[in-house]
C-alpha cells in the first residue's frame, strides 16, 4: 500500500477506497473492464510527472500528485518536486547571465506544505475554445457559481464553490503550446484541499474534446496494467465521490484533480520568526541609528514644501547569508537540510546597515533657520516605494508625497524594500533570478529582511530613545513629530501597495495602512503589467522560451513570493489571525481603473479575500469590461470603520485632448499607450486631493473611511496632473 494511499485512508476514512483495494464490489483492477492503451506513457516518469495530462510533465498544476506525506507539517503534506520534472533554464545570450542550461533546484519549494493561496491552476488542451465550452470569463465571474458551469473548483471538505475565472494564455503565439489557466477571484483558504473539475470542454467547432487517456482509465474504470497507476485510483475515486456529492457526474468530466493550499504557518513562519527574534533581541531599547545629514537641500537643491530632510542609517539583525545583508544572499539556516528550519542571524551578531530618510514639511516647521518659527507636530508615517526603486530617493521626494505631507502635516520616513530595490537590480540579482528561478530566494528572502528593516524603522518613530531623542527631529527644543499610541501609519504605492499589506499585517507598530494601486499575487500581476516584456520579461522568456514553461514558472515563483508580499498575509486581514500579532489591522485600497502597471482586478481579489467593501457608484456608465462589476464585494456604508476599496477613475481616453485611459484587455496581457489604451493612471490616485484627504482621515488610530466622492464615481487626476 502506498504512503499516499495510507494517508488518504487515515485522513478521509474512505470506505469506498477500502472496498476498491480489497477487490469487493467488482471494483478491483482485475474485475474492471478492458485495459486502456497507455503505451504513450512512461511509468517511470510517474514519480515526478502528473500524467493525467501527457503533453506536459507538470500539468495539471498545482496537484497533490507533487506532494508526499509528512506528519510534521500542518497539512500533513510536503511539496515533493523533483528536478527531472521541472523547467530547465536556457542560456539567454545576455552578457553576465548563465551560458549553460540550468536545471531547477526544487529544495526551497520543497519546504512548503502546500501551494499558493492565489494559485494559478494550469492544464493543457490544445484547441480548447472557452466560448464554445461556455466557461466562466474574467468579465463574468459569477457564472463560476452556476450549477452547470463547465469549469469549477470546490472546497473538498465543505463542497462550497470557489469564485474563479478561466482564460487561455494570450501570450502564446503557438496554439499548441497555450495553457488553460484558472484563477481564483478570491484567495483560496490556507490548509484546505480543493478539487478542480473540467467537464465537456469543446473546440472551436463545438466538438467535445476527449479526456486524456490516464484520466479516462480512472473515470471509466478501465484497467491500466501498471501498479504505479493503480495505486492512485483510490485518491481519484475520492475526487469523483466528492464531485458527485456536489452534483457533478463523472461521465461528464474531461479532467479532474485536487491540490492543497499551504498552511498559514508555513507561508508566514519565516517572516514571523525573524520579527519575533529581532524584537526580542531589541528588548525595550530603540534600534541603533546614525544621522548623516539634516538639511533643507535635496541633492544639493532646496525643494518646495520641505523644510528639512534627515538621512542616515539604522541597524537591524541580519538573517541573510551575505555579511551586512548585501544583495545575493538567502536566508541563513543553521540546518539547511531541515525543511522546517527557520532563519538565524548570521554569526549570531551580524547586522544590516539600513538606509533611511525622513522629510519634514513647512506645515510642521516653516523654517528651521528661524528661531521664532512655531512647531506643529506632524503625524509619523512610513512611505513604501515602487518597483525596484529606493526608499530614501526617487518617488519619495516626488511632488505627490510632498503635497500630501504638507497639506496633511505628515512626516514621512522611508527605507529601501531591499530584495526588490534598485540595488538588487544594479547588483545583477534580479536579472539572475529571471534567468534561473532557482535563484528566487535571493529576492524573496532579502525582501523579508527588507520588511523587517521597515518594522525597525517604525520602532525608531515610536520609541522615546529613537528619532525623538535626536536634535535633528526638534526645533528650539520642541519635537517635530508625535509619538501617539505606539503608532506609525503606512502609505505605499505600487510595489509599496503589494509588499505593504504584508508589512501592515505583521508589524508591531503599524495598524493602519493605505495601499495605493495595490496588488497581490505577482503571478497574476506580471503578465498584466503593460511593459513587462520590454522591461524584465525578455530575460524570463529568453530563459524559458516554451510558453507552457512560462505559465508554470509564474505559478512556481508565486509559491515563494507568498512569503514576502500581500498574497501570503491576506488571511490575517481576513480574520484568520497570525500568532503574536495584533488583530486590529485595517487597510484602505486605492486602485486606479485601467492601471497599466498593477491591474485593478488584483485589488478586487484582495477586497473579496479580506472583506473590504467598495464605494459605489464606481463604474463608468455604460462602459465596463465586466457584466456585473465588483461582484461579491459589498457597498460601503458611510461612515465606515474597516477595510475599504476605492476605484479611482481618470476618465475614458480622449485622443483629441490626449487625456484619460481606456479599460484594459481582459486576457492575460497588459495595457500600454502604444497599444491603444491611452495614458497610464497608475499615479493618478496619489495626486488627487480627494484621495489624499481620504488617506489622511484613514491614517488615524481610530480611523474611519470618509466619503470624498459623494453620489458620484471617484474621479482622479489624469496623467497631466490636472483635474478632469
């Protein structure tokens, strides 16, 4: 009896499975119908390929076929990828990148006890036509709940239907190498098992697509003649039984399989461990810091609305393998062979010298050189920068931040999201990751260190012996920022809105966060990032030229990205709280309709997952891609004291004035101006006074979401910075 089958009996108590193995009831291999021809399959590959689909080794994905039993994990499973079944990175021809093929190393993935809560589900049926099939689309997600939905996903325990949509890979130029992709419109629940059912798939002529041979053997009780395939039959019978309880008849199935989502503990334990260990080392002290500059000048020039910029460094315990946490490091484990090992401080004493900058507006102190200038103490907030940017520089010094700081008297401080900062690009780490995803921990582990760094920066703003103790943060003996309720607020945009939710969910001193143009799940975001291929994707696509590989690579990368971005931490914001973490956490989501860089559909997924209502009216009248926009998201009832979603609209594109933007494509590609989608509204919400006023009201300990749009849609500035 196989280990996986033994676990099936132990965890489900399936009498039917026991009957099958005993040969009772005419269900044994010897009493089934004729033997099916599986000569096209190699039984030796069954150890690392799920041969339910024979055209591509790792499809369908994710699948419990790629797990092993593990009594030490929360789910009872452990990922069991083998290099023989994984994509091989090809040389890209780009100077400085690998020049020989590289097999993927699965070790880091095999620490997981399941798959991503935002998992992209993959199958391969060349010629499938989703319109002829009647499959649910992105613009019609409520159809996934229909009783006769041909593509559905159910919770194996509760049999509840998951809200999903299906699409074929629009980036694939060869229809024979086009993935069928199924995405959750709200995240799967951690630790739960799900079943996927595809029934009566059809081609463009409306003809039924035949079921794959091995699946047909299980579905139709045909003999396989191979023990390695017969051992799986009880698990497949369990799938058929649960689908039957949901009203899905087995003879209608083209394919069905199951997968298990990683546990909350497994997704978050590394970040929570380094947080708890680092703050235990800190005790009741403030982090060590050093002030390097305190001046009105920025890069040698005075900047309007700011009266002082303060820059320096602070020390954070280093949990990476590189001294000082430099780019290229991964988590340092005392026992790297232990799947449950947790990161340890390098040499037990190494530190990261993290950079910071704080900016004080003229609303706080009009002129530090004027002894008579009054002090209006500011609120303290952290700013989260965008993709591969830097905290103390770049957009942190932009007009949008300076206006927000001045108009609402906020002192913003920032550090680098190391792992996904400019310095990781400059050091060649990001290209190396894209050229071989085995290197992904160099990005994701350092990103978790970056989140910890930001937590330490927050502590410097709440501790009396932190920044408040330094004369650079005072004028004529009066402190220029408030320390209230051990609270620092967070305001991040783009990547700051993607990593920021993980920060808010886990930080000891941050309880309110504004996630500007936010997202979760990079595997969803990247192909819908309009200029992705031009900026970064050419490396990834060069290394993995087969589009079936590309889809799988995005899904594989997400399993590690979950540890360092919103997707792995939404459960805490949804009420399934993390250990040793305050539960009163709230986020305000500011999405830009038709965003070219961070698709607005991702913000909707976050909202459904955490229960954030949306302002209505929100849709452009008579002009929306969805048949029922914002399905399964409640309307805000003002005043509102919880999470919230605001959709900011820059207006339809007008070629005559070159203002506004079109609605985005509904497939897995992204909009750009060059392809006819007008201007990118990505930065519009943060520049809009009404949005800034709402953010300011939310950035309070006892916050509420105020109504700044009234009975109208929320209208944002367009790309010119002018109100429509």
